[in-house]
C-alpha cells in the first residue's frame, strides 16, 4: 500500500485538484476530493507509470468521458522526459 502513496505524492505535486487512489480488485481507482471517480487504472499499469504519466492517463479518460479537453496539470510538462536527469547521462 505504501507504493500507492509514494506514487500519489508525485501526482499531488503536479495536479490542480486533490486526487486520491483506492485499490479495488486489480485496479487503482482515482477519485477527486469530492469522491467522484475520475479514472480506473489497472494495477500493473499504475505501478509502471511515473506520476506525470498517471495524471496524463487520468486526463485522457476524463476527456473521453466528458467529450472535451480536460487538463488537471498544474504546469505544462510536454517538453520533459520521465527521467529528469536524462540530459546528464
């Protein structure tokens, strides 16, 4: 369960709304602070993603459901890699 919390700390730092994760069967359910389900991510996929990618996954599912572009990113990270130190290697 600690691993979910570790991932969510990164998500909280880059999202504009508070998000909470709940393990339900083989999925991680991402909820807003009001309790509304925003996304369902298979556990194996969730643990393979970086926090930025998790937020983008949630945005994609929200966009498909709402039928309009949804962005919950605090900043535009389009020019960033998932490894912030990749330019130093």
